[in-house]
C-alpha cells in the first residue's frame, strides 16, 4: 500500500479530518476530534490504529508486521508496517475498526 491510497481511504471515513499536529512526519486522522489513525511518513510507511485489546494481541500473533502501538497505549493501539506483508483488505478493515471504536459503532471483523 502507498501513502496516496492510505490517505484517500482514511479521509473517506465519515467525519474524518487530517492534520499534522506532531510535525510534518506524522499525518493524523481524527473523527470527533479524536485520533483514529497516525501515519508515519518518515522512513518505512506505517500506521497506528486503535484496536480492541483482545483483537490487538491476536493480530500481533498472526502478523509479524503488527506490533504494539509505537508511542501509544500498547493495550489499545497497534502499529502496522505497510510493507506488503498484510493484504490491503485487512488494513482497510482495521482502519474501519479503529474509526468505529472512536465513533462508538460496533464492528465485527471477519477473522
């Protein structure tokens, strides 16, 4: 996945806004003034996403590209390296899940 595809998907989420509150290397997506995704633009492309704690652990065990959230609460956030090892469809579903956690919607992810 590339940054253009990632950005277009995140900004297409209902109510999503984008900004650079932490500097030019971190693109932040919010809904209702709460962060649902942070994209690292410096070096290897990665994204931090909010995640249900149980699912967060499961995803870390299933995918080597998924690690505890960098500079985030490790219980509720994952960092996903966007190096092609995780299918785009999976990443999109995790973005949806993060967005829905922030907006209070319930979303069941296909496993």
